[in-house]
């Protein structure tokens, strides 16, 4: 399918504001609008998000991503004690990352950068990753870097005000998120309150969780599709986990005629990656997925998708 078919006009009022309106009160998370598409009838309805429970039946499963956002910009120093601000733009398997210098500095293979606040964390350049001054590098002490970025560093993007993120970090996270590791907000879940989740349960809906860490920043160099057709796109791998409890809940629901609601494209990618053709069911698993969902892909697990509005001509828009 031609990429141009995914181009459309979007205004600031349609996206997550830099200052979320629920900063002062978590209950305001629900105060947004939702477009409901009934494919079988070809109908579109605009309703309050709080009315989500009207579309949930007893035995349906609502699956959330419990990954949470981290910072991705931090100060390093070289062996010559030169300071450089590094932007972490992507995660790769085997402790590899995609980085760039904030000022798009030229970096060389075998350059080593040490985190100023923790010199035990180092990043060694392996090779150039793209023409956008991005480089592939290997991280020494990868888990320590994630822990550091959970509460230190800065943000550089359209949707997160770095100063507000320091002051109100929970406003940029889902109420149920708990596992640090995403470079962007798994944003579909951000509108849920504990009260709404309880109302879903009261309707007979079942709640389950997966983890998929968003492995690429949404900065322009990573986001926009540059190819003529969406099928030609390459997409970065992302780490995911499907616990046994989630697999059991979803498989039982499918057997009993329940529908699976994926809260976000990240949940969709995770569940479809964990589907076993051999056993025709969802398997508890973890690892890196390279699955790219685009028009023509037949969903095996997910029946309904709840997602935020994505930017035009982007990889995640293809899932829609």
C-alpha cells in the first residue's frame, strides 16, 4: 500500500499536550474523546472515553502494557574528559543501542563515552547506523543505564516537557505502569484510571498485562516512513514479555468466545509476536520481536484495538 495513503492533517488539539490536563487530578485522565469504528457496519461514533465500558462484554479481556517511560538524553565524557550530550534513540538486542550526539557531532568507531554521574556505565561506538548521524553502540552495564534514566537525564521530544516530567513524572505514565524501559510513552493506557479499570471488571471484563518496551524515540529521523510503500519499511526490534498468567487468561477467553482488547499498538505487536502457529494459541514467552504489522497482516490474537491518534505516515499508524 502506498505510504501517501497514510498522510493526513493533524492539529495540536488532537495530540497529547505538553502539559497533560490530568496533572492536577488523576481522574481527569478519562476526560478525552474516543472514535469508535464498527468495521462490520462501516460506522464511526464519537463518544466520551469514559463510556468505554459500554463496548465491553462479560468475558472480554483488556490487555495493558505495563512498561513505563524513561529519560533518553544524558551527559557523558570521553577518555580525554571532553563532555558530550548523548541522545539515546533506540534499543537493539545484545545490549546494543542507537545513539547520536545532541549537536549531531561526528563520532568514530571505538570511541568510548562514560556517564558523568556513573563512570561504570560506558558506551562504545561500533559503527554508523544511518545517514542521520546515528550510531550503533554497545553499552557496558546496560541495566544500570536503565535504572539511571528512570530518574535522571532529560527528555527531548514533542510530547514530554522535560521540566514537567521532573516535577510530575507520573502524569506521563499509566497508573499501572511499573517496568522502566520505554523510550516513548506507551500512550494508549495513559487515559485509564483505577476507577475505570474497576468499572471494566464490574462489567465482567478481565484485566491482563504484558510488557513491551518502546525501543525507538519518536523523533523525526526515526518516525516518518520514507519508502514509497509501507511494506518496504524496516522496523526496529523491541523487547517483550508475556507472562503465563496473561497467556492463560487470553487463551481461556478466546476458547469461550471472549474478545481480546489490545490497549495500544505495543500490546498488539507483543501479543501477535507471542502467538504460536504450532499450538494455535498465545504462548508465555519473552524476547525481541521483529514483527511488522501492516495492511494485509491477519491478526491471530487481537480482536479490538484501542489506540491514541498517531502522527501521519508513521510506522504505528500502519497497524490501524
